[in-house]
C-alpha cells in the first residue's frame, strides 16, 4: 500500500535524552513498588509501545515476565465499545500483578477496555504505565500510575508512535506539522 500522506514536517517535542532519563526514573519507581511481588507481568501494547517497553523492562531489576497485546479500533475514530483485540496475551494473569505499558493515552477508550479485561481475568493488580498522557483529550477516566510526560492535543510521532506507519523508529517524540495548516483539503 502506498500510504501516501499530505506534505508535513516533524518538529521535535521531547528529545531522546529526556525520554531515556524519564524512563530510568519510572523504572526506579516500578522497581520499588513491585519489590515484593514476585509475580509481575509487564504487558506491552503493540505496536506503539515497543520502543518504550524495551527500554523500560531492561532497566527493571525485579523479576518480570514479558507479554504483548494488540488492539485496533473498528472504524475511523476510537469510541466506547469499538476496540478490537488483534492479538491476545500468551500468559495467564490470574493472581499476577499486571503492569500495562502503553505509548500514549488519548481518549482513554483503548486503555479502559484493556484494563477492564485484565481485571475481569482475575489479575491480583492492574496498573498502567504510559509514556505520554494527552490528558485534555480524555473521554473516559483512566488512572495512569506511571506517566512519562503530559502533552497537549497535538498529534505526535516517534519513539513507537506512527503517522500512517511512519516514524515509529525515531529516538525522540515529535509533533506532526502540516504545510498550509488549517487549510488542508484532508
Ligand atoms: P485512545 O484514544 O486513548 O484509545 O488511544 C488509542 C491509540 O491511538 C493509542 O494507543 C495510539 O496508538 C493512538 N494515538 C493517539 N494519539 C496519538 C498521536 O498523537 N500519535 C500517534 N498515535 C496516537
Ligand atoms: Mg497504542
């Protein structure tokens, strides 16, 4: 597929060094909070969380099991009840401490759906770690236990996040700026 997109630029918003420093802080907090768990399962949400997830789990010193989950929304936007499971986790999570690792919380519907599902399956605890919090865009309440950075409503890419599947490999987070912003035909 061509994946053609309108002309745009990416302006750096959060640099690679700042991201890595923040991940180190989050890992220290998580290490401390799960010191006595012994049953921690870190679940990364594909594909966006992959870079964040890999850097985060490398810094943990507590025992941790790794797993992945993938969702997709059915239509154009994300709405209540429109989250589809594309790939489920492999591990059983009953009586485990689940740490869900996500790239960004926007409307909150994706996370709300996954968190409810894992609680329903009998996890001992379910917490959320998100690199980015687009808090002004929230439509349903989601508590972020470990949050990297709060950002505005702008559309961001990089460090796992994509625009039409581009830019996931960038080591920083940037804002997509369209040429002729506001008057774009699509
Ligand atoms: P939700 O609206 O909180 O359900 O977020 C759904 C998903 O939309 C996130 O997990 C991201 O994959 C994607 N998303 C939300 N905001 C952005 C953005 O600014 N850039 C790239 N992807 C985004
Ligand atoms: Mg995502």
